[in-house]
C-alpha cells in the first residue's frame, strides 16, 4: 500500500488520504527522496545503486524515473523535510481524519521562492542624514543677513 501511495505522490505531487496513512507515507518516502537527491552528487556506480534501492521499494519504473529527474532537481538544496501534511478535517462517511500530503517545493502558493535578504541599515547612518540638513540651514540664514545689510545701506542713502 505504501509503495502505491508513494508512486501516486511522486506522479501527482499531492494526494489526499487519512492522517495515519499520510504519516506512514512520510516516513516511507523521505529516505527515498534523499537517495534520489544523493545520486546527483556521486559517481555512476553509486547512482545506479541508489536507483536499485529505490526501485526495490517502489516497484514502478516510471515513478523512479520521475523521482530521480524532476523531484531530485527541485529538492536538491533542501536538507530534509521534503513533504508537508495538511489536515483537512473529517471524512463524511466514517468520520476519519483526512489530510493532504504534498511535496514542499512543488506548491507555488506556499513557496514563493527564496526569501530575499532585507537591507541592513546601521544606526550610525541616520546621523549622517541628520548632519546634511544642518549646513543647508546655515546657508539660508546667511542670505537673510545680507538682505539686512543691503536694507541698511538703502536707508542710509
């Protein structure tokens, strides 16, 4: 049952099932994804060995190919936690707790890409901006003084 569910998860990238089956599937598929991810970083002999180990568990050639090509590329930089379980509520017929299990990197709603780093500002930077308006205030004060002097010259003449 777990092999069939894992093949469906690899093919469709998300499936709905009960919470207990989803938790069991998560423990079943996480090591297989790690094996597929490791193939890209090792020699050809170890890559073939990893494919055979995964095929022993899944028993589906197309699912193994999909796992080693598209899924391994998406999760290449992730250190673990390749799947996510979202609880959906209870089933209508027998009131079983339902959940959706999905690959984390294949959901565009939750994963909008890598977060961008915020620009860091230094506290000393704000003092520089405060210092800049001060000379401008002195320049404005100086022309007023000149006008007063010219005003006094006109009154004397």
